[in-house]
DNA sequence: TATCTATATTGACGAATATCGATATACAAT
DNA sequence: ATTGTATATCGATATTCGTCAATATAGATA
C-alpha cells in the first residue's frame, strides 16, 4: 500500500454520522469522522473555507486564493484537493480556471456530528 | 525549537473564535482553531470524547478507557493529554485513579465556530 | 518500610503531513 | 502550431503524529 493515496468514500460518513446516537461511536465511525475533521484541522484549509464563505457566490478560483494565504500555488492546489476529497468543496473548470465552491450539505454533516 | 512540546494557550481561542465574523479569518485565528480541531481529528480521541459523553456523570478513569479503545495504556494516556491540553477534558485525581471529564463550554466553542 | 496498582513519561519507530521547486497538463489566443 | 497562462502532479525534505515497550511516578495498603 505504499504510495497509494487514500480517498474518502463519502457514503461512509454521510449515512452513519447523522444518526441520533444512543451509544458511543465505534472505531469505524470514528475513523470516518476523523477523516473529515482532519481535512478541516489545518490553518490553511480553514482559511480557504472561510474565504470561500465570504466570497461572492461562495466560490473562487485558485488564482484568487494563493495571495491571501501566502502559500505557493502547488501548496494551495494541494489543500484544495484535500478539501475536495473530503467532500467539502466541489471543483468546476471554466476555461483555464478551476472554480471551487463550498458544499453546505457536507459542512452541515460536520456541524450535526458535533451535536 | 527541537523537542519543545507545544501547549495550547486557551485564551488564544476562547475569545476570538466566538466573535460573529463579517470577514474571513486570518492566519492567526485559523491556527488557533486548527489546534483544537487537530485535537479532535483522531479516531481514538473521538471515541474517548464519545465514551465520556455517554458515561455516568460524563466522566471516566483511564482504566475504563483502554479496553473499549483497544489501545495500550500509554497510548490512551497520551490521547487524554492531547484532549486535556486542548481544553476539551479536565483531569482530576481521586486516590490512585485519574478521572477525566468533558468540558462542555469548550465543546460549545468548537460547535459555534462551525456556525 | 516495602509492595502493589494506576497513571504518566521517555525513547524509538514508521507513517502521515505541509511545503516547495520543478515539471506536466489543460485550455485560450494568437 | 506556438506561445502564454492557470492548474495539477511529482519528487524531495523537514516536521509532526500515533503507537508501543520500558520505565518512572504517585498514591494506597500492608
């Protein structure tokens, strides 16, 4: 498994985590939630989410995001991919640009998990 | 700075993160929030928080936590320290035992940050 | 005191992560 | 086709993280 990138299977989280709990989560559910939380638990990625939230149409392209973060273009691209893989952003190509948007439903899952 | 353990300064987060935002968070605030999110973004620590939530009095000692997690005692102790350093748990000694409790206020900060 | 038990700390290890420069790819426009 | 721009991927590196075995510490009890 060396060098194999882990992608998040969205179904793993979406269904089980939103159930009203009556008992502690098991390891499987905990690992699913940890995946989405890890995606958010980074200062650069928190800034990206926050910038998108306050952006017109809640969307932006990579070129608008490198400057406010003070990070290189590859690094910003990497963080956007992590967020997209976690289902928190969607990516849409328009000409040369890649536009990223928030996925409110996914963010709600995060919120509702924390009750 | 090699080998120096980072501890979270609770004041850094508690004040600024609960303010109603009108603009994207800056790097400093993002780093503060990332600290508490990192503490939560681990399957073992999510299980610990969840177990405590459903425990009588929302508290438990280390000896009750190693078995359900399937991890060694030092590892569980480590995770509890991470959560306590993030202000999410309090530790109280009673005789030989160390009892850990949830800090609801701190968990609310986490929730309210995600709006 | 000595001993037992519960918890914390240390030291080490492999795995994962954040970052960048260099490069590849995709698309647009000449 | 060529050139230019925007984005993605690759390769490397330094750092952080999760885990355990071994050990240390704290407190209870004999």
